[in-house]
C-alpha cells in the first residue's frame, strides 16, 4: 500500500498540531514518526487511521482519498499504546474478535477463524497462551496479542502508537528485534510513533523527525543521524556538546578559547592557550593583524577581523570528543574532570570549562586506562568531528 499525505493541517483550539505536512510512504516500508511530545506525530497517525479528520489536506491510499471513510473501510490495523485488549476475553478471543464481528457475507467460518488465529499466535510466538486472559500476561505478551489482533483483519496498513512505550528497557529491546524480523516476513506498510531515538534507528527503514507540527527531516536512520538537516534534528537524535566558534579566513569553522572572543591574558590557562596560538601560523597571522603586542591585555582577540566576525554554533557528539593531557593542537580546550561513569562499553566523562559550561565525552576503556583520569584532573579536550548549522 502506497500512502501519500498531502498538505495536512490540524488545529485543536489555539494549538496547531499539524502544519501543512506532506509525506510519501512506499509500499512495504516501515516508517518511524519520531519527535518530542506535542510534535504532532500521534495526530498524524490518527489522521492516517481515520480516527481524526484533518482540517485541510488529504491522505491517499494507492492514489485514492480515504478522508471521510470509516476506519473499518480503510484497511488499517491500529495498535494502541496501552494495547486496549478486552479484559473479559481470552487471548484467542481477543485476536478473533475482528473476524467474528464482520458482516455475515464476508465472515470466515469458525474453523477458518480458528486456523487463522492460531497461525497468528504462532507468528508472534504466544500460541501456548491462547486460553489466558490479559491480566495473566506480561506487558510484552499483551503487546504481541494486540499486534496479532491488528493483523487478523488482514490490514493493508499497520499503524502503531508508541508500541513499546509501556515496557521495561530489556523487553523493549527484545520486541524491537522481533518486530523488525516480523516486518521482514509480512512486509506490510507500517508506521509507528515513538519518542525513543534508539528505537526509531534500530527498527525503521526511514525516520520522519517531527517538531511543532512540522516535518524537520525524512531519511534513513544513517542519513538523519550522520547528516542532520538542522540543529533540532542533531539535538534530538542524541547527546551533544555545543561551542561558540567563528569562521576562519578560509571559511572553515574553528573553536577554542581564542575563537570564542576571549581576551588574551598573561597568567593561568589563558597563558597556555596564548603559547599555542603563536605556534599556529594561521592563528599567529590573524592575531598579529588584529592585536598589536602593546594591546594584548585589553583587546579581544579576533574581534576586529572581518573574516572572524561571524559567530557560529559548533556541535559535537560526546563520542567524538578527544581528551589529552599534553595537547598537540591549538584548538584543545582546558577542562577539569568532574565525573566519571565507567559502566558500559564506553567510559562517560563530564568535564567543566573555566566558564562553568559542561562538556560530555565518551572514550574507550583502553583510552581511559592510558590517560589514568580521575576526578579533578586538569586535561584538554577537542572534538574530532563537528557539525555547523546556519
């Protein structure tokens, strides 16, 4: 099923839930709608399902508008965040419900229903639980029942609203792998809503990043993570550090104490930075043009140079931060170690600059052993990879 969402907008009172949203979804794709609370992702899902009418715009299924059609006529299976299972029915009865309430002329026979339900329960690996009630199941098992029930009516589109949101972290990881495998088997056009970046990256073919009722970026997990369209996408998809920088005379972004418009002094760590500045031909030439020796104590570096007038925000991921005790480059920033978390495959370190801002870093355990870092150590840090947005 091909889905074409065209210029869809939706308001609730004074709140603009969706603002002129357009999206093309290919047959058999598994799409993640990712964004913070209030970004419009669940509203969009409900409009696709027919549970909410748009104010403007349309939704086309294989080129035909489904706006105004009853949800049952859309060929959509919907899995709610809290499962919405019938408490008084067994697992078998819950999954069979959608088939049993069909009109008589299209209702399968009891034997066909039984065969189909058990095939679905086997597909989601809970056939042994067919006679239990929802209260006797774990959260992960109830989620599988809800999914089997949605698939029982043979939907052309499967929609899932925060399908793993109510589960603990370990079960969520297991179900994510299972859902990806299941989708590869049934290959049905599927859209799921999540605010969990890792979940979207692990499961989806493409990720739709939403914010304030708009789509910020659409792309593969690799594209949106490594090539974010703007600072919001970069921010939302993981931890980050932000620095104030400037463009050098060649238009390249630079960071560090001297690029942030700090005054050069003759004591403390600024003296150390100044010594590194003069070792860099590019930086030395710029400084000599801007700050005569007699004015070094009062003038702000780079402030008067046209090539350095544009202040920019420079972003870097924690795992792209390099820590050194004896830096070999002028753009290393002096910091103090304030916290070390050695749990996990990477050691997570919090570093504090002299201006009070915090830098997050993640380094391999081998590097940690080499550096022998401990709390209150004074070291130097710089990003290996950076992102700059207009």
